[in-house]
């Protein structure tokens, strides 16, 4: 049951922040600490909020689709499809570590622009 709750929390947290309310996302889903591994985002909740508020101002038309969500132990992985202005598309992988209270305390991610052509003919999803 905890794995399913953590999966739903990770999706809700990311969606809420991505769609424009990072402060509320932090209040609802972040634990006592927040360790950030994305080099473009400052450590802690203030850095997270600042980053997503800036993204919301600069790219209000962006969208996100959650393709899959996998959980094991205290980790949740999200595989997403993001579309940015100019139909710029990205595949992302986000990993969240949860504490014993079901709150997010650490984040890692990787992002790649979806190429126009693929040598293997397979999609990124």
C-alpha cells in the first residue's frame, strides 16, 4: 500500500509544481529536508519553488504527461513526456526518495530532447 501512496504522491507533487503551484506542492509533499541533485536547481525547498515559479512565468504553455511510474522501497521513478513552446519535446526520468512519513526528501532527474529520427525505430516510451 505504501508504494502506491508514494507513487500517487510523486505524481501529484510533480504535476502541481509543473502546472504552477510549487509552494503548495512543497507544503503537501516535502519532508523536513529536500536534497536536490539537478544542477540547475538550488538545494532545498526555496530553490525548488524559485525554479518552478520561473519556469511557469517563462513557459506557461508547457505540458507534461506521466507515461509510467515505478516504485521500490523508498524510491519512486517517473517517466514523463514534456512538450514545451515550439513543440519542443523531452523525455524525462525523475527519481524521488521518500522518508518514513511518506514525504519526499530527495530528487534526481535526467532529461533528453526527443530526437526527430531514431536509428532503431522505437519511441522513447
